[in-house]
C-alpha cells in the first residue's frame, strides 16, 4: 500500500501536466520531414515566430522565407500565430508569405481555431510548431492540434521567458517520466 502512493502521485502529476506535454520534439522547425507529413495528409502548418522560425524579435531571414516558400510549393497553407503585436507579426508574415494572427493570447484556443479557418484546414490535417510549453504547446493541445516542440533558436532570452524556461524544465521531467512509463507498460503487454 505504502509503495503504491509514489506511483499514484506520479501518475496524478503526469495527468495534471499532460496538456503541457508536446506530442513530438524536434531540434528545429527546419529539421522536419514536411514531405512525409504532406503524404500523411497534412495540409496546414501553424508556426510560432520568435525563437521558432527566427531568434526573438529578429526579422524574417532568407532561411524562413525559403522554408515557407518550399512548403507552399508542396501544397501547404502556412500561417504564423503569435502573441506579439500587429507590426511585428504582419511585417514577418508578409516577408515570408504566410498568413498571420497577432496578439493571439496563446494558450487561448481562439487563435488556433481562427488559423485553421483561415487556412481551410481542421484538427486532422493541421500541424503546429512552437518553442514554448506554456503558450504554444498548451494551446495546441487544448485545440486538439498535432504539435511539435522545437528547441529555441536563441538561448539568450528575456527575464520573464527565462523564468518560464525553468518551469518548463520541471514539466519536461514529468514528460520524460510519462514517456518511459508508457514505453514500459507497452513493453509489458
Ligand atoms: Mg516563441
């Protein structure tokens, strides 16, 4: 009985945090097999901007423009969903050639749903990529969209984001434990 308590606490904690767990993790938004995903039926991609496609507050660069251009050539619709203001988001989106939603208030699901409406896609054929658990991933999970957590491009971040990164590390400990737990229970079947 006593031995059961830590297991129950562990499972409860994992459940509590599960909406913050990414569905997948990748090194970078530039390191994804988008062609394979297209073959799997995905048609719309929603991106966070800062530290996902470019460093925090950096302008659109050749790499981000090339990525969106090649995705559109493949047949994808692309949209950037950001909590940043109109000027930042529109300037970036216009340069890369993507749709945009600004001041999205992620993790609110409203922006994610609006993004799918704009792209003409739904939860079954839309992907989301972002670098933060408490805004990007939480919102995508709440909206029911397949999501990929990417590593932040720039490690030098502002103070309030650095604080969130510490909390993210704690959540990721529970995430890794839940992945191990799932793998162990699947192996034992
Ligand atoms: Mg970001």
